[in-house]
C-alpha cells in the first residue's frame, strides 16, 4: 500500500541557519546574507526589503514593517513599531467637512512611511552589516528585474480592476506596472528602476558617513529619507495632490523599540507587538485555550472549529473595543492578557451555540486595576465593503540562536507611487475609524490600529518558533491554527501550514469601510462537508472557500528543535512563500 502523502512540500531542515519568506526570491536574499556571515537581523532586513520589490501589490518600501527580534546574547525580545502616524494636520473635522465623512483613497489616507525607519533601525541596533550589503539583493531585483509569478500577476490584476482605486487611477503607478498599457504577463520581467535609484541614494548617504562608523552611517541613510531630499520630495508630492504631510512630520517621526506583549499556552510563551496592532489577539486566544484538551476534540472536528472560532470571536471583540495607539489610548493590555481574564472569557463560550453577531467585549479593567469598567459603546451594523489580502512575512533563525520576525505591508492601489522614488507613502490610514469614541479613531499624530503582527514563541524558556502571515484580519486566526497544529497535534512545520483552515469574520473589517458580516465563518473546501453542516446547525453563517484559499494568508515559520539541533522551516503553498536553510 502506498504511503499517504503528509504534505505537498517537505519541511526544510538544517542545522546552521534558516529563512522562510513570502516570496522565494526574498527567502533567497535572506539566505544569501546568512551565507555571507550576517545574523538573523541582517538577513531578515534583506529579505524584507526584497519582499518590498517582489510583491509590490502587497508590500511597499514606503509602507509598514512591524518587527519582533530575539537577541540570544541578551536573552531578550524586543519589538520595532514599524507603523506610521497621521500627519498633525489630520483630524476628524477635516474628513467630515472635506471628505463627506470618508477616508478616501490617495494621499489623504497616507500616514508617515515607517518601513524605511523600521528596517534601518533594526539593522543599526541589532544587525552587523552595512545597509549597502543587506539591500544588495533587493537592489538587483529592482534594477535588473525578476519574472512575474502567477500570484503577483493576479494581485496586480486585482489592483487594476479595483473600482475604488487601483493601478489605472494613478499615472505614476501605471508607468511602472503597465508600461506598455497592460500588466506584465506571467514570466515577464518586472523592472522598478526608480525604486532602485532610491536604494542607491540611501547607499550614497551611508557611504558619505562611513568614516563615522557602521551605526552612524546607517543613521545617515535613514536621515536622508526622513530629514533630507527624499523627505522633501515626498512632502512636495503630498502637497501637490492635496495631502496633509509636512516636512516637520517627517523630521519628527521615528519608530519605537519596545518590549513585547506576552501570553502563555502551557509551557510555551508567545511574544507579540503591542496593541497598536492586533498582535495580542494571538496571545489572548492561545491563553484562553490552554486548559482545553484540544487533541481529544480532534483536528478540525466540529467541536474544535467551534471552540477555536468562538475564542477568536471573543478576542476580536476585545480588539475592537480596546486596541489602539497606546500613546493616545489607555489600553488595558495587562488585564486582557491576565490569566484570570482569559479564563473568564473562556467561560463565555457556549458549546452549543455560535455568537450570532460580534460578541460583547469583556471587562479587562477589573483584572488590571481592580475596578470594573466597560469599553466604549461602539455600534455595529451589517455592511459590505472591500476586504484586502495584502501584506507578506519573513522569519529568520541564525547559527547564534537569534531570531527575526517581520510583517511588511501596504497595498499598491490605495495610494499613488511617488514619481522618481518608486515608492508610496503608506496608506494605512485606511485602518482608522471616524467614530471619535473608537480607540482607533483618526487623530493628529496617532497611529491607526495595524493588522500586520509578527510573533515569536518560546518553549520552556528557549526559542521555539518565529511565525506570521499576511491576510488582513485573518492573520491572527491563521497564526493560532498554525501554533496549535504544531504544539497540540504534533505536526511538522509544513503539515501544520498546509492543513485546511477556517476563519471567523464575525467582526468589523479593519480596513475602511469596515465591512461587517455577522456570524460569518469561512471554511476551506478540504474540511469535511459533514462538519460544515453541523456548524450551520450551531448557528455559524458558513461560507465555503476554495480548497487552498489565499484569503487564509500565507504562513511561514521556523521551529527550533533544541534536542536534535535541527531547524525546521515551513512555507505556505497558498502563495509564493518558500523556506531555505542549511
């Protein structure tokens, strides 16, 4: 009898170093840096910037790049808040009076680009190589071009056909991605010469300050983007097109180095970025489920899907009620991630009935301050709207035991390419609300609540796995399932990634116009139809998807096996993700 195929790809195993990324050329870029002697941060930055080149419909060098880093030498995890701020001139009254109470596409929804600062700051503080060295693979891909994959072609086509914006709307974007009046076909070489010139300008700034040492030289490259001629060009383009950015906004902007938020699942510890993104949802859900015998329920059984999806429902309702920029909002994050609170929330799950609409938020303040307090009364009603599937991901583990986890993003169609620079200004303003009571309401110098959220998990105090995915609101859902597949069901990395997934959408979408489908649960087609029928019986509004839906994201991970000394990489065949190691 033929042996059953456990996965369509083998897990990639090595003993020295490993990288897994959302595009195979980005994985190759990171691996190249590792082979040249770079550490995980050097390689991660190289791969992340390469993703900005190879997946331009989903990420952008002028976009966002939240990062989590484990530094083995100090045994510490830090995060880099790669998320831009609204210009100081932006406010609710402006959008009410001038934009018909909408957040329109284009330069008016842009926040200050954060990815360049995030990449360069991570490299300066935690890397070992020069910017010129780590950007070399991305520079080559932008300057010489690379073959367009079917996934990229389909993504560009979606952007072209977007009735609200897309490639066709912006002449500067059409010039690059439709140079002959049509999109590049699969296999055609895509060149991004203006982006390459921007990379060269940053290299020039670094070289000009090389006599000061590696770190000041990298800072000089960073400052040319935010305080020099590149900033001036970005601001001029914004002003000419009705935007609100000023040179003072660019000069004053910087990412933050912050401690992570922390959750626990049995003998595992999960580190995420802060409540300026949705990352703590992953930690909260896993902690909510740690006392359940998930293996006994059976993988993707009725009971398992119902339990996990309802736990996600509860965490997403808390996200909606409490998450926002901690610089502007008092987020009860310690309460949300306390053991008492997550056990209490677990008790809100009815094994026989699904939440028919978004669940009520809990009361984390009681567990943080000892005094009860409710979240704001945020009205929601069913609505339709776009659901973006942008973003990518990269993770690295090096031979010294360092780890890097980053989720670069920003879709192509939301904002025009700036002529001569080959980049956009981040369109993440689309993840704000115009409700003044919402914790992620649009305010001057405030950050929108971000969907991209890298994570790093530890087992018994030792590095276990960096992991993440694109996919908008479904990122946390897919990350939870990956983690449980590995830790609760003993799957190897590739099996864990390839197993069919489900995703609750009983929540307002994070992207403007915040579409909401009460009770919605999406299910990949490979999940047993009998289970789907029973989920309907529990009250889930089940929407079947294709067998391998890109809407479920594109997971990447590396598991560190300390007993064998083996690194096990996995990458998602739902998109162009690949792992490579030695």
